[in-house]
C-alpha cells in the first residue's frame, strides 16, 4: 500500500472499456477494488485490461512499485459498495441508467463515500439531482486507456461541495494522474468539445471526398498531433507567433476566423478584447520562457516523441526509421568498408546526439557499449551472421567485454569504429574495435569475446561453414596487422591485487 495514498478500498460499478481501465490504474497503485457489472463479458474484459496494464507499467518505469491492490467481483451493488472510500460509476452513457445506479449505491454505501461518474459529457448537476447527499458527487472524466493517460477532468455540479473537489484532486494526483478542475459546468466538458470539433470536421472532409480516413489520420499523426502532445493549442501558437508571441499570432491569423476555413462558422468576434483575453492568459502561462527557449524545448520534446515512435516502427517514427535507412544505404555505398592503410573493417559511423551526454558533459559510458554492440552486429552481418542466419537458429552471444575510455566525446561529434578480428576459429570470435573522432583521435576501444550458439539449445555450437570461411579470409588479412594497443588488458588477463589477500 502506498503510504501516502489515504485510500484503501474503492468500488467500480460497470467495468467495460473505462471501468476496467480505472480498476487497472487503482490496483497498480495498491488500492483494493470491488466490482459490480452484470455483463457476461465483464470478468474477461477486466482480465485482459489488467494484463495490458501490467505490461504497460513494467515498461513505463523501472522504479520498484508498491504492492498491487486486489480485485473482487461482487454479485450486487449492495455488496460492492460497502466500506469503500470512493465509488466510480462507468455504466453506459444514459442518464436514466446512471441515476438508477446512484439511487441503489446511496442505499448501501457509507455517508462519507465519494461517488463519481466517468461520463463523457453529461452535466453533473443533471446526474446528481436525485441524490440524497449530492455534495459528495462529481464527474471524473478519464481518457482511454485510463491506466496510461494521466488526464482526468473533474467537474462539480450545482450541489457538489468544495471539499469533494479537493479530495478528488488529491486522490488522482496520488495515483499518477493529472486532474484538471473544470470550474464551469458545460455539456461534453472541455476535452470532448475539442474532440467533437475535430470529429465533426473530419466526417465532413471524408463525406465531401476531400481525403480518405487514412489520409486524414496521417495528417494528424505526422503533423500537428505530434505538436499537441507536448505544447497543446495555445503554447504551440505562441511559439508560431515568433518573438512577438501570441499577440502577433492573433493579429496575423485572427481575421481568418471569418473565412470559410471550417464548417464551424459560429466564431467569437475577433476584437481587441478577445486578443487581450487570450494573450494575457498565454503570457501568464508561458511568459517566464522566451520564444527561443520554447522552440528548443519544443524541438527536444518532438525528438523524444519521434524516437519513441521509431522504436515501435509506427507513424512518424517509421518515417524516421526509413529516412535513417536511406541515409545509411547512401553512406555505405559511398564508403569503402575496408581501411586500406590498416586493413581493418569500418563497422560504424555515427554522431553523438544530445541524450547520449551525461552530467559530466560528455558521452555516457553506456553509449560506448551501444556503439561497440552496433559495430559487432555489423561485423556479424559481414561474415554472414545476418537476420536470415539468426532466423535459422544460429547467432553469436557476447561473453566478455572490455572498454577503454581514452578521450572525451561531446555532443554532435562524429565517431567511427574500425574492427580487427583477433581470432575466429571454432565457436569463438574475438573482436577488437577502435573508435575515433573526426580528428582521427582514438576516443575508446572495445574488446568483445563472443561464442557461437544454437538459439534452439541456447548452448555453444559450431558456426556454419560459410561463416568459418569468411572469418578465415578476414583473419588472413588481420593477422598480418600489429596487435592493437590495449588488447587483452582485461579479457583472459586477470591481475588481482595481491595486497588485499588475507
Ligand atoms: N469509451 C471511452 O473512450 C470513454 C472515455 C471516457 C469516458 N467514457 C464514459 O465511461 C462510461 C462507460 O463507457 P464505456 O466505454 O466503458 O462503456 P462500455 O459499454 O464498454 O461498458 C459499460 C459497462 O457497464 C456495464 N453495465 C451496464 N449496466 C450496468 C449496471 N446497471 N450496473 C453495473 N454495470 C452495468 C456493462 O455490462 C458494461 O460492461 C460512459 O459514461 C462513457 O461516456 C467512455
């Protein structure tokens, strides 16, 4: 149990898409959840969502987490809502069903228990109107998947107390969420108003044959969707206004409000009062940063988002991956892989991005290992241990590594690695990588001992005859080279400090 979370037990009434998401978020944060849902697929749905959430949380953070809460399915609302601190209703979006559920809840729950609805847009005043204690009722509107997306819109009705809103905010903060209190009740609240505007405009664009659903989705995910994830609507336009910021942006684009750029032609009057309202709030929001700082933050955020998407080979990330592959193919075509002077093999060319640099202002040691691993992978491909070979069940595993750090490497520096084969007979392969910067200074060396393995038995095995032949050809050249300086400094050369012996 999270010692700071003053909440032990909650109830979830309705566990479809959203209810199951809430259950996952709460049990992952140590809270016990009792559940009521008469639907035939409820238990299976919860099980699947909990599995997804478990994988998600394991990948989201490496910080050890608190002990999970428990779940228990109950046969009635009566059984589910006894002795709980919070009751979350996530039943279908119909006022009559929701109000019926509340009247039953109120019969059986404690007087102090908070009651909340996940409704996407029904006003809380409407939902709470038949409650005996409406002060403890509010809307907590989440976003799918609830266990991952932090936003929850909190909306009180006419009779919701201030204490209820403040208690709700504190609960969501303690389970890793970002509550935003919507102070004026309005149909569909804020998020769904924005989403509805995009949804309605999208339907027109498809219906009028302007673009297909796939093209429209690409327009969102390759462009402004990426910006919205990190700076929202107003900060994005503040930066777009350049040094003059939001006032300039509004002066430039304000008059288009009257142009037929959307089907939503009911627009606020563009006047000095509107410009002042928006600009002064924008100044309050981000006036502490100048536009250059905001641009740099935006770029850095976008880079991290694009890299994250690249890992999943998805959307704009796939685009980046394809772009990198074409750059690499161009480089490979225009660079000989063999250094004629030293006869070693060029296995990597790279530049140091900003996130490789640590608090000392130089490349972090883990990144040297990344580079040497890439160089080894490239060498493996050259000798025939490529993706097809691995698919057939053979590969090399690294059994020992030794890295020597010899010169500092800073952001933006170009690095290249040359690889010398030290030995490559039988199951063993011994590689020595030399990393240089653009001034030809050796910045590091990496020595790897690898063993060929069968991926079926996960134990040592002979490589294919083709690999052995390629290794032998390379070895014939490389064995004529002098041994690199630093070779064997650690591998197979232990020098324990005798002075520590008892
Ligand atoms: N799906 C979304 O993206 C989303 C996002 C935010 C909020 N919401 C809101 O969350 C609520 C639930 O939506 P959902 O998408 O999870 O719907 P859903 O259809 O997936 O789930 C509704 C669940 O309620 C159960 N149910 C029906 N009557 C019940 C009753 N009397 N008592 C207990 N359980 C009952 C059903 O068996 C079902 O499992 C709605 O108010 C919706 O507007 C949905």
